[in-house]
C-alpha cells in the first residue's frame, strides 16, 4: 500500500512488524553469520521501514534497526571491547538519482561543490585495529557500533595486517576484513564435501571465520584486509581521505588502490560504470562504491547521525541474484 493511503493504525502495525522482522534477520546475519533472506530483500524491507518511520516518527523505537548499527552481539562468546568512538554504518542509495540527491544535500550544506574520494565498497566486515608505539595490541569487530568483540588473536593470523607499523605510532585505524574469492570458493567446496552448510557469501564467510574462539580456524581461512579510516588524522599528519589512504600504505597497512578523487558528478557515474563492469575480475568481492567528502575538516563539519556519517554514502550495485533473474527473463523472451 502506498504510504499516503495508510491509516495511522495500519502504519503502526506495518512499522512494528517490519522492525521485528528486520531485527530477526539482523540477528541471524550479524550474530550467526547465516542470513535468512537475500540482502536485496532485507534492503527493500529496510527502505520501506525508513519511509514509514519518516512519515510516522511516533513509531520509531530505540531498538528499531534504523536506530542501531549491526546487532547487539549478545550471543557471542568473544570478549567485549568498547570502542573509543562509535563505529558507524553507511547510508546507502540504489540509484544515480538518489546519489545526485545526496550530492545536492551535501553541496548545499557545505556551500559549494567539493572533491569526493571514491572507493570500492569491500564486501567484508568492519574491524578496528589499535597500534601502540607501532605495535598491534588490539583488534575488534564493529558489533553494535559501541561495543564490539575482541578478535585480536584472530586478526594476528591475517598475513596482510602488520603486527608492526613502519613508524612507532599510537593510533586506531579501521578497515574491512574480507575473504578473497578464491579462498571463499575453496572453503565452500570443502564445507560441502564435509556435509556442512556452505556460507551464503564471502562477507558472511569472512565474519564467520574471524569470529572464532579457535584462532586456528581463522588462520586456515585465508582472510585479508584493507584499511580506510582513522578518527585521528592529526597523528599521521593528513587532512584528506585520499591522503590518509596514502599514509596508511606508507605505514605498511593494506589499502585498496582503486580509489579516485573527483570534482564533478559525471566522474562518479564513470567510476560506477567502470567497476560495475570490472568487479567480476577483482580477486575480492565488492558490493558498491563509497563516495566520501575528501576534506577531513568538512567531514567533521557535516558530522554523523546516530547510525551513519553525513559525509559519505554507499552506492550499492544491483544484486547479482536479481540481475541473473532479469538476464534470464531477457534470454527467454
Ligand atoms: P553496509 O555493509 O551496507 O555498509 C557499511 C559498512 O561498509 C561499513 O561498516 C564498512 O564495514 C563497510 N565498508 C566497505 N568498504 C568501505 C569503504 N571503502 N569505506 C567505508 N566503509 C566501507 O552496512 P551494514 O550496516 O554493515 O549492513 C547493512 C548491509 O547488511 C545491507 O547490505 C544488508 O543487506 C545487509 N544485511 C543483510 C541481512 C540479511 O538478512 N540478508 C541482515 C542484515 C543486514
């Protein structure tokens, strides 16, 4: 039913039902790493909930999925870690029109068009890495954004994450742990041979492999990582997102080098088109493109909501499952 035609009572019922349903899907996805539905179905239900809650804000509850990052992770047996600053999610858009609307809002808030750093959206799970005097001392998952899980021993088995930086800095950096496509294929083949349920996608496989009490399991899963964020740019002397990526690399941290700084919206379209084509040739999964205001002082000015930064947006690729369906239909008619 179109939102405008809903009675208040219908709206309340649908909002409550969606909140409950999405919480259940979120728990399976974030805590058990075993989704109950495809992402595009979750995304469609979530988008409907956002619109409902916008129109009927009286039905927003503090535990609504729109008000929380990830999941509470209460079922996890891993030790808990409180993040020094919340680890947020990203706002997402599914069309160029919506992306243009985000750009218009951002440009209006800032006062003029500013450069954006475009990055690939790595299909993995977020991790925070704390280095003290250059040494890796702690690693944690995002969890519910405020409290995550301690995965230090697990992360220490990941070869691309240095135990020591090239400079003795004390800094927390954040990035994405992912499972390369080749490791994912090998793992699922093995699981099927062993009569186990295969992982739904590389992201769930990465999360399931990292969040293990037995670190030998993590070690055998061949995970990798990219770092893309720090809340302490002054520690590494940078003023832009693109500059931060370069510095991370100098420090020995793994970074994805496909980022690009652009100054006009037309270049975003080109970048999106390019990686929609090239994504299948990458050795790791990506599920979209992240557009970030490049200047870090402007990021601070724009700030965050309770769940997402206002200075960034994720453009999500159309789901591969849906594309297959569309292609099959085209082939059969
Ligand atoms: P998200 O994964 O869509 O986006 C936010 C995350 O992107 C960040 O936390 C970060 O980890 C990651 N990221 C990757 N590359 C990045 C880059 N270059 N810069 C910054 N961040 C980058 O958001 P989310 O809140 O983790 O989860 C929502 C997603 O999970 C949706 O796609 C949804 O479909 C899926 N989900 C699915 C189910 C299901 O049942 N299928 C349930 C819950 C969530």
